C-alpha cells in the first residue's frame, strides 16, 4: 500500500538563486511578507519589519538580476503608510496593491511607488475587512482578498467596490479557518491557503467550492499551517507549507509531486556586502553553515532556524511569466528562486 510517506517524487523545480539581504532601510528586506512580480520583471517586496519596530516597514523594488529600484511607503496610519503590510499584488495596469492587517485596508500605488488611493474599513459586513492578508487579481481586474479573521474571501473591483463574499468559519468543504494566501489560476478558479484547516481549497470565480487538497501532518501532500499558494498554467499547485518549513508541489488533482526544503546561496547583494565588510566576510568563511546539532524538539522549525540554506518561515510563493518560483522567507529576510527543471538560467 502506498502511503503519503513514500510517494515517488518528480523533480519539477530546481534551485536557481537567492535574492535580498537583511537591512532595515534601503537595498534589502526586513521580515518580508509577500512578493509581487510585474510583467516587465520588476519585483515588489512588502516588508513588515518586527512588531513595534517601524524602521523596516516599506516596499522594496528590485528584479531577478538584483537591480535595485528603490523603496516606497513607510510605517504609519496616514494614507500610503502601513502598520502590518501582509500581501502585495498588481493589476493589469501595473498598479501595486498592498494589504495592511492592522489598519484593515488596501493601499494602491503606481509602478514607481507613488501613492494613489486606499480603501477598506474594519468590520464583518459586506465589503468590510478584519485583518486582510492575501491578495490576487483575476483576468478582469477583480481583486480577491483573504479576509482572514472573518474567515472568508471577498471579491472587489479594482477600486474597492464589493462584489461578493464566500467561505465562512468552519472546517467543512468550502468553509475557512483563518485563510491566508490566495491566487487565481489561468482558468479563473480561486485557490486559498486555508491556514487553520491545513489544506488548500479551490473555488470557482463566484465562490462555489470545487475541491480541497491536503490534510494535517508532515507527510508528502500534508500541511501544517499553509500560508501561500500559486498555480501554473498546467494546474500544478505550489504551496508554502509554512509550519513545516517547506514548499510542496501538487498536481492539478492534488497528488504529491515534489517538496523543497531550501538550498539558499549568497545573493549578489549579500556577497557585495561581505566583500566590502572584510571582517564579517572572514568570520562567515570560517563558520560551519551546516552544523551537526542534537535537537531536543522534533520540529522542522528547529532545523530550519540553525541551517542557513533551509527555508525559515516560507510565508509566500509566487510564479513569474517564465515559470520561476519565488519563495519569500520572512525569518531570513530573503527570496529563494527556483526554475523549471532543466531550464537554463
């Protein structure tokens, strides 16, 4: 009998590179929560910083070649500012949308980061939000919002006009428990990382429940607090298995395909920093980056927190037009990029 522990693995993705560096200001990331990728390749990274540490809150702009285009926004409650930025996405016009869990609103910026508008208010009624997290547009520029503490998904126009809501608190088919990440497939179906229920759910564009994938656990195809989801043109489902410190790939029917633990190398920004700061570079060159440790707690978090190359808090995953997968790691302040197996970088 085949179990979830011994399903043959297919290599769909392979490691390509790492982006980012830990900085509270300027060129780098600090507790990043999500990444959005424009059609022209520009990358927007929402940085949450640490609680009660406003200095690191911003959106960083860069690209896969580590070109740096600046930052925008800052900590605060005024229009165009954030307290706890949680997700970012782009509409068909290249405008950047960022959700804020603390102010329960969505802010909109142009391509260069100029503030345009904000909408949303705290509450549980239609169109109101309670700790919004994941954001995703469909082909018609309708915005789906993971309304986390209302345990539902809401659909809005790009200007914030309410269209519909679906979900509701619970563990049954179509019900949600603290939904987090969200994406829309090329077929228009909506995929939700159902964080509290340890699964991914698939809905039609009007909220009809179509399928659920995954159960609680550490085995192949199982999840512990999934936080992000992406879907490619073939229907493969990519899941940030946050509580298990890994990424899993499922096929269109939910069958296990591949899991990733992380293979990070130094980013260009980090390598440049260490070349300039010679003492830190020398100390790193002498360090054991894969120490043998006797762990006292049997938790993936323990290993990930000690081994630098592994994912540590893989909070978000996104795909670009070339099929590259971007895994945003909040605790290591970086993005690991994977490419289709066999592709040339």
